[in-house]
């Protein structure tokens, strides 16, 4: 989903029907810890950017 959005997307726009918002946040935490993405604060949400 991030790749298809030219490498960046707002976290609030990531919606997978089977996943809760908390699960998406935990998955993004994991990807950020592994160095695959970076989250930047952007108002009330985060911008998720591929590295």
C-alpha cells in the first residue's frame, strides 16, 4: 500500500479491513524498528515514508 502511493502515505489512510488501528500501528512500529519505513509527525497523524 505504501509502495503504491509513491513511497509515502498518511498513517490514517492505511486501512486494511481485517486489521484494527492498533494492529496497524504495531506493524508500523515493527517495520520502523527494522529500518524499512520512517514515520514523520504531520499534524494529528503521521506520514509513513519508505526508506
